[in-house]
């Protein structure tokens, strides 16, 4: 399979970089791999269809800083971050700052390929796009007040224990609310949930501070 999309891959670790490069080339993409952000930035501006894959944590420039740099350079390239457990909060912030997607390690090859094809698609401006946004808004309106609070905390990158502390409920209760949110929103993972909320005009209420009634469901 041949694809006219060029994937720019930034990873300062050689073996993972080689492994991802092999996967992407085998999937029909043209790939340009870099061992540093500066090496990638030296190639700007980039022509043709392209997307950027970057490991969230690197020694010199993190994901948020890279997005700021790309914005200053007027470089419009959809960016996917690859993140570990400890980077989820930062990845969420990156989505809010304009990242196209983030993928949590470990991941299936198909998940990455699907994400690349999705973010590289031309932005939809058709009526169907507005209809999709309304569907998301309807799902958000189905959430209870508590589920909205849990959703807001999840989108801030908080772990279940911290959400439980802030809301004065048990971690197990947070898990139940979180599962209900994912089911009602029909989201398969956190990145998909994040994309849904960002495309909706509905307002997600902010997470509350720690309450005085820990037993409150």
C-alpha cells in the first residue's frame, strides 16, 4: 500500500525510533526520522501532506513547548504524541493546546496507523461535521452532575485517587462514574473522549474542591 502522507517521527531513543520507522514504512508511509526536536525544526517549512509523531518526554523540548514553537513558526502540522503513564496529564494539556491526538504506550500497531490517517484527513466543514458535534453535545447532556465533575477532572489529567480526594468520594466510586462517562460518551479511550469534548460547544463544569462529606456518592 502506498500513501502520499509523510510522517515525521521525533524520538531521541534509537531502538524505538527504528522500530516505529519500520512499522510506518511497512504501512506504506514515507518517513523522516529525527533524533531531536531541533533536527526536525531545521526542516521547516514542510510541504505536502504530513503529520508529526513525537515522544512526549524528551531531554530538550517537551510536547507543550514544541506546540508553542510550531505556533510561533506558523507551522500547521497535525501532531500525535506518544506518551507513557506518567505523561497523561501533560498529553491532555497538549490536546487542549492543539495537539491532534495522543497515544498511550503500549499500543497496538493498528491504533497508531488509524490515528495517523485520522489526523491527516482534511478538516471537515460539511453538515455531517456539525451533526457529529451535536451528537457529542447530546451525550454530554446525558451525564449527571457528578459524572460531569469526574469528566472535568479526567480531562485535567487527574488520577482516580486525586479525583476521589477532591470530590470527597471513594476511588471505587470514581471508577464507576468514570466507566459510566466512557459508556455514555461512547468513547473507547481517553484520547477519543478528549477529542469529543473539544469538538463540542457544551461546557464541562470545573471539578470541585475537596468536599466535607466523603461519603457523598
